[in-house]
């Protein structure tokens, strides 16, 4: 009987892209509501209204996926729930053995309402930091990096960078 072997070619991730120091740097910047890429501030117009790009490095703060908000929603939800659990544990440990269960219940219910709103901008920047760590920055993630600006001649810009443009014979399609 003849056995077939399949070779699976996998490319390991670049160790420079997935270093823990890179993740720590991104998360440190994001936890201060700063751009995880450059550390610049001013990402928010109001508490929960984010600019489209970083004012310093011009990183698009929404990386262009239709469901990109789900990541920050998940971060916000998990952190708000962990804060409530930590509050419940602290309340129980500090008042043991005479735990005021009703006061603890109503206090935690009152805290769960503002917690996600207060943490929202941090969740947005933390998710961006996580995303930048696992999906490194490309030119397409930067607004106004050159290819989307009209050329000096006044012609419309080509939608693709030069290396991605299809090669057409002279006189047929193309530029």
C-alpha cells in the first residue's frame, strides 16, 4: 500500500511582531487613552467620541472592518464584569462574617450601570493596541500617507499602489 505524505508549509510569525514587550508598550499607551502606535494623545473629541485618525501619526483608529467594534465591546464587557466581581469579593472580605448582602447587591447594581460608560474610551484604545500587536501596521492603516492624495498634475489618484496595479499592454486599459 502506498502512503501519501502531505507537506504543510507554514510560515512562523516574525518574532519581532509578537514580542511581549511590544504588547506591553501598546497596552501601556492605550491604558492612558493614547495612540498605541505612537503614544500621541488627543484621540477623543469627547469622552466617547473618537477622532477618525490619530492627530500625530495619522493611524486610522477604526481599522476598516465592518465588525471592528466587537473587539472593543468585548474588552469593555469583560472589564466591567471583572470590576463588579472584584467589588463583590472586596465587599465580602471586608465585612466578613456580617456581610450586608442587600447593601452589597444594590451597590453593585448601581456600579454596573456607569462602569461600561466610564471604561469605554479605554476599551477602544486597548482593543486597538491588541489589534496592532497581532495585526501590525501597514500603509493602508495610515490616512494621507501619499497614495490616496491627488498627484501634483491634478489627475485622480489610482486606487491601488503601483506594485498592486495590473499590468496592461500599451493602449488597453490601465493608466
